[in-house]
C-alpha cells in the first residue's frame, strides 16, 4: 500500500516567478527508504514540506495513507501530521534552555499524551539514540552530533509511520554522518518509512530508492538492487512498547498549555521578570493610590465628623449683632461657648511691614475675631497676656500672628511689639498663635480684634457655636429664634453635617481620579507587556514553528501565549497587591495615619492585572499562531 502518493503536484511561491515544483508525481510504499537528491534549489525541501503537510501544494493531489489531503481542515492536517510524521531537519532545532528529555518529549507534550506514557516513550527513544547519560543535560550545551541525535530521538518518540529528514547530515562530520546513517537504517529496519532529502552520495547509497529532482521535476527514480528490502516491522513492537496512543486533542487550558507556559516563563527568567516588574509597579501603584485615598478620606471624615458632632456655624447679617448673638447662643442649654469671626481674603487685606526703607508685603488671610474667640479651648496664644492686650479697648489696634504669617513678614515667633499694616490700618503685633487644633487655616492667618479694626462694609460674619456632643442638629433649630427673636430668618444656620455630605462627594471625585490614573497606568503596562511579548514571539519563531511541526495547532500556540500573558498578569498583580499593601502601611505609619485597606479593591486589582496580562497577549499570540513552520524551519 502507498503511504504517500503525489500526483502532478505544483508549488508556486507568490514571491518568485519560477515554480518550485512543476508536476511532481511519486508513489512511496510503506517501509521504503527513499533518498531525494538533486542540485540545490531543485525543489527537494519544498517537496518534503508538502509531503509532511508543513505546506500545501498550489495544485495537484497528495494522498497520505490513501486520504486525499486537499479537502482536510487545518486542524485535521495538524492531527494527521503529528500522528504520521517525525521530522529531522538540517539544523537540529533543539530548545536550548530545556533538557534533552524535555526536548525529546516535545511532540508528546504537544499532542497531550499523558505523563506516564510520555516517560516510557521518551526513555525508549533516548535509549535508542544513546542519550541516557545526557537526558537531564541542557540541550543548548550539546555538540552538533549529539543535538542531531536528540532531533532523531524527538522525531521517533511519538512512533511515526514516516520519518522525513531534510539534509540530516548537512552539518555533521564523517563520524557523526556514519552514526546518523546507522540511525536511519535502524529506523527503516524497524518498519518506519524513511524519506531523506540529501545531496550526499553516502546517504543516497544507503537508501533503497533514489529519486532525482531537477528544476522542480522528477528526472529519475531508481531502485537500488543491492539493498535488501526492509522488513516491515511495527516500530512499537520492535521497541517493546505499545504503538503510540491516539492523540487526545486539548482545546483548553486544562491540557498542556498551563505547565508549558509556566515552563517557558521560568526558563527565560530575565525576560519574564522584566514584564512582571511592569505589572508589579502598575498594580502596586493602583493599590497604594486606592488605599491612601481611603486612608486620607477617613482622616478628613474623622475631622469633619468631630465637627459635625459638636459644632454649628451661623451666618449673621452684620458684625454688630455678633457679640449679642454669641451671648444669647451660650444661654441655650447644651451650648458650651460661641464666638464670632469674619474672614478677609488676601486681596481685601494686604499685609505690610516697614523695616527702614524696605517694605515687606505678605499675602495671608486676615480674620477679624471677637473677644470670645481667643477663649476657645483649641486656640492657644503666646504670651499669655496677649489675650488681654488683644481685647483691650484702648484705641490701639492689636494683631496676633499665625506662625506662617509671622515668617512671611520676617517676625520672629517670640517677637512682639512690631508695627504692621493691614488693609492700610496700622496694627501692633501683641502675640503669636501657637495652636489651632480644629481650624488649621488659622495658622496661616493674622487675627485682628473686632473691637478696634475698621471693617469693610457687607462683611459676612460667622458665629461658631460649640455644643455638647450630638446636639448640633437640635441646637441649630433653636438658634435663629434665640439669636434674634424678631427676625429669626436673618440668621442662616449651616450645620457641619452638610459638609459631611460634601466630603462624600469629594471622596467620590478623588476615587474617580485615582481610578482614571490607574486605568491609564494599566493601559501603559498592557502596551509595554504587549510589545515585549511581541518581541518574544519574534525571537521564538523557530521554537513555535517546531512546536507546530511536531503537533501543536495554531489554536494551541495562541492558547500557549495567552496563558503566558495571563500567568504574568496574575503573578504581577499578586506581587503588586502585596507590595501595595506594604507601601500603604509604611506611608501611613510615616504620616501618623491609621491605614485603611480596600479588600474589594485589592481583588479588583488582581482581576485587572489578570485581564491586562491576557489582553496584552492577544495580538502577540495571534502573530505566533500565524507563523508558517515550513518557512520558519528553513535552514539558514
Ligand atoms: P532545494 O531544497 O532543492 O535546495 P528548495 O525546495 O528549498 O530547494 O527551493 C526550491 C525553489 O523554491 C528555490 O528557487 C527557492 O528559492 C524557492 N523557494 C523555496 N522556499 C521559498 C519561499 N518560502 N518563498 C519563495 N521561494 C521559495
């Protein structure tokens, strides 16, 4: 029976004018040993690639075991190829970073053969080619002859019906050539059909049939009488093993893709690490940003909540009503104290200090405050008697400086008595603010007394009422009537609870900003990782072609690279989350905050990392799947 039958096969390459094959017809029977010879460029490799289903004819018929191949789908061709052929190329194409045993097992892994059967098949093939002592050595460290033996062992491990060898002795010395010829004869004797492309007379001499190709055509086809026809023996029987198991097709990550992807990543640690770092940076940035936003928001909320619990602010129509309003407010049950203040912006009240001929100007806010203001427990001033000087209604204008205001005017924190000018009014510095717990903005301000500072018209005056905890809402209701029974509508109550709602909005805005920044960061990582994976695909072209030649489908190759991307994304995001949490703790401790962690956010970050990893592999994996093995495996 003919195992191979080519009828009037043509192959025309799109990029060349002359056809590589012009009507080749050939029948090869099971168990034959055929040498295809001819000058360089005659079309021998092209023909061998067509026979091995690594390429398709432009026209003509090709039957394998009686099956016409032109009607097969790509998946069927892949399966038929991996179950029928073993390949040996001129360049032995070993995977240099993998061990001899793993190289030999490659076709079996690509076909999804179970691990225990792989072990038997690999050890038998390794034994057959005298590689037992080398089985755990890295293939990249082997000599040329040893590599070619690995290539033979790999080709026969899956127990092929037909061995296709393209110039298998092309790069070998005479000693290794003799060994290879011995292997070819041995395989043929065990029943394997051997077809070898060669320009070596020595190789052609061991064949029982020599087909001469010239200029894309078969010009002679001779059986060599001296050769005894090979006995047709089943290769499996000879090796004492069962014939190769039927290949289970693996179409998902449940098959070999996951371990294979993991191995590929681990075998190229530098490359994997570089991509991993990008993911770690992005994901940890995302986690730190999200956690610190939450921590900072908590901090702000805490301050505001405290205010909401015991503070009511009332806007009064004019300053004149302030003192009386404060007095009336304090009469209400539950009110601890009340004081009034009004803020002048930097532009409304320029600060000047004259030192000799030099005029110093400062832009800080000015607060006009009533006498009660400095009695508020959270506000502390130095020296102690400054409060009395400030409130004295002796006609002189007094000011108390916040530390930042003092610095900007060049006044030492322990200096008093300096003359300054605020909104054109001369003022004497009588003291310095040393603490303002509830209102840190005071530290950047200058305080002047309501009693002697001439106020601009239409100034809004705020009465801050401090209550017992939990009472602001009730007191806020009672205040307008208590302050001005005749015109309760003139006082506008602003409870701090409103501000709490406001912070929620601010927090949401902040979270959105962080999210946007994170998404942009992740997109950048996707791009970087995609580019590096694309470069990886290009550098692994031959490896991919080899995987295809020995059994992997295009879908397998796509799945392999997608799995690699997903694994990197997963590893990167796990490490990124861990780093992010650590960094959040460190930063919070340094700033004296209590850190907040967003667990849902962390889970989302991991998901985002995995998605980004897979996404970045989409285009490279498609590129990898498009690699044509016949072209990529051409000897260079
Ligand atoms: P041989 O193996 O006999 O040396 P080949 O089969 O490699 O010859 O090549 C036969 C002809 O086809 C040559 O002219 C070669 O340039 C051409 N050829 C082979 N592969 C390709 C390709 N992928 N694209 C274009 N031309 C090709």
